[in-house]
């Protein structure tokens, strides 16, 4: 039974069913009874494992195939008519070829299976931000996760009406064959096709596929922005609220910042931090000339390993009810889940992520093949569970941004925090975002991996045009947010982290927001931008030991705020090579002008 008279939706479903040949078609209404039946069916088939109802109510464990555990960037394509429009950092395929290839793979693949029709909204239905998608899938796991991650169900069809447009998404598990796995994006057609995967990042098509790759293209054409950013609200003791959006590459503390718990003396004063979003921000120009942001998602898709009560209490609490865990370990003593970093003690009676008994005696922290949970194991959890969720989470208008923050993982060169001179310089700072690889990850240290605006895998069109869109957005905003860069990862000469991070990052956020006041705190102008005076960052009651017997003090703060012009001169050379070799001629002049300014500022005089 169809729940819409929208002919575009009905045609999409009919054409896809003719291609994939499902035994039956089920329209997902979002009704709790329907979802409960699907959960029971998935448990009966072994697709899901029911966890302890008393300790983890309405929570389930799912295991993927061992060849299907992460996003596959080299199998992810942007399919535009002109190859140059996909740009140099995307994999490209001709749309005609991509359709033929994926249709041939998907043909007949749902025989003996059910096709589920999932109407969903990114953003709150009825808001100016909201966009509707229809995902067709043969996976109950996808249905249940989309229920967590999006606003799903009949109300989305109602919002579409009889002739509304939507983003088409077709997902077919097929044989989960890694050699025939493709995640195709057709931004010019508002279409996504995913075949031969059952892993969340490749099959929950509302997330990276729609909310970033397709939405970034829509934003370019419609005059808004889709960004890989958390959104955070800070309430002052006097009740004033300010909001920031922040972009970080993986392993740079993004989720921890999104759900930050401030140091005790901030809490005692009455400061409060609230999470609007942990991963994606859609940003528009408001009537007041400011940028307003919403989180288009309805849940969290988080990395499990390393998440614990100390590292991210709020994220862990979010997983306590109605969550789905993927590729974590199963503690058979009480039918709960476990992963490395959850507890210091290693549990004894555990089934690992592949479904085999795990021997804790063989665990080696340096050897991830000995882990009980996959290093990229995940949880999807309802945002409503988060103890620090903002009251503005379901706002139809979003929240006004005072600041945009970029960050990376740099052992030296980049100071703890600095501010751009203006909007265009801020875009330059975002465009040069990079992190240094570690020996554990790559076999070599200090190799720069560029990730502009933390969007490298998610820009749905040419990266140079993406930078240009940022520049153009700056021209539309009368009162733009200030732009900053942070680096929580400066190290001393012995390789010790000099800044404590986690909740203490509130101290830097406080300075950032002071710089956004009508009467901002003063700052030092340097070769790279504005840097704090050390005394303007509150380090009172900070109990951080950089190394044995050495507590963090004002001299350490001065050190991690220092700007070494010689190092930045080398950085400028590296940036110039990156622009030339990785991005090419579509780099906006405003960014090359900022690069020239940096080179001149760092030149020996």
C-alpha cells in the first residue's frame, strides 16, 4: 500500500522495483508497532542481537561482514556530466556509465527479499532548512538506523505533497561483494545509488551521501552551505547564549567538543554547554544578516572505541537506550556490549566483533588485530538521549553563529588558537586545514594530510568552486561569524601533549567568544592572524601534568601560543605546492592573495 499520491515518488519506487525484483514492498510509516515487528524479524533472522533489556533497553548489536567495515572512498564516485566539475579530489565516473554499472549489479538482487520504502527528512519537516529523501533498501538494519538518524515516516510524504521533489536513494545489499561495491552520487540528478555494502556510512544514505555530498552541491546552487561541522551552544551565567560551529578531521576531538563538559569552576559560575549537533551543519543567511545553522540529523553515528565516562560521558549516556551497536564486542555474562577503552579492565566472557570467542590474554594494545571490537565499530543513538542536548535541537530556524572554528592535529607550527583577520582570510585558514600522520597509522610521522574544512571526502563538486562558494557566502552576510583555528595537539620536545584538551578546551572557547563581543578582548597581531595574550586565557584551577612532576603553567601557555615565522615560511611553501598540485587553477584569487600575505609576513626582513 502506498501512502502518497506523489507521482515522482511512485514512479521511483516502481522503476526500482522493476529493476531489483523484490518479493514485496513495504512502506515505512514510522509507526512504533511497525518498527517493533521489524526488530523482531531482524532478531529472528540473526541480523540483530537483542541486548539486555534492563541494562540497555531497546538496544541491539549488529555485525557486518569482515570486508564491509568502513566508508570506501576509492569506491565512492561523484558522477557529473563533465569530469572537471567533480574536481581533482573526487573519484569521477560518467553518469551514463555509472547508472549502467550499478543497475546491472542491482538487477534482480532483491529476489526473495523485501524492498523497504523509507521517506525521511534531513532537518525538521516544515522548516526552511528541511529536505526530503526517499531511500529504497532491502535491509532492516538500514530502516532501523534511519529511524534513529533521521526524522522518518509518513509526515515526510505529507511534507512532499503531490508534486514535491526529493533526493532519490537506492540501496541494494546484493552479495556484499567488495569488488562490486559502489557508492554513486549524481548531484545533477539528486540521486544516490549504493550497492554491495551493508555498513552504515555507505548505506545510511541520508548521512554523508545526502547531507554532505549532495547537499553541498544543492547549497552551492541555492545559496547556503552544507558543512562537516558540530554545532555547540554556550550559556553564560547571565543567561546569554552564543553558538559556534566547528570542523575537525577525524581523530581531532570533534565529538568530544560537541558534548564538552566544562571544568568545575566554570560550572560553579553557571556556565552551561549544550550540543546542537555533533557532525553536520546546514547553514543559511538569516534575515538579520547573520549565519544560522541547523543539525539536519536526528541522532549520533559515533565511533565506539575510546568512548567512556571520562572521554565523553554525554556520548556514552546517549547509547543507553534505543541504540544500535555495530561491530562491537558482546559481553555474554550480561548481554551488554564492550569495546576497547570502555573500561580499564578487560572482560573475560566476550564474543568479538566477528562472532568468535575472544581471549583477553592475547590482547595487545599496539596490535588492532587482537581487539575485541573493530577499531571503526560504531553506535547509532537517538540525539534525544544526550544529557546536554540543546533546547534548540528541533528549532525551525536554527541558531545564530558567533564563530566558526577550524582545527587539525599538529605537533608544532600551529598555535593553540588564532583568529583570522577577516572572512576571506578565514576561508584561507579553512582551506589549508591539515593533520600530521602518526607512526602507528602510516609508518611515518609528520606527513601532512590535507583536509580542507574537514570536507575532503564529502564535497559533491569541484573543491576550487567549493572555496569560491565560501567566498561568495561571505559577501552575502552583513554580520559574519568570526573565524578561528585551534590546535589541541601541540607537543613539547619530548613528544608530550602540552594542552590537556577535553573539558579544558572550554578555556579556549571562552576567549574565542570574547573576541566575538561588541567590545572584544585584545589580541596580538602576528604573521598568521590574531593570537591571544596569554593572560587572557583562563588557566586557573587547571590541574594538568605535562610530564612527570611538571604542571601546566603560564610559560607553557606562552609556548603553545607562539608563532614561529621560519616554520610558517616553510608552511607557506607547502601550501603553495598543495594548491598547485592538488587543487589547480580553480583556486579563488582571494585565497592566493592570503597565501601571498602569509609569505610576505614570514619573509626575513
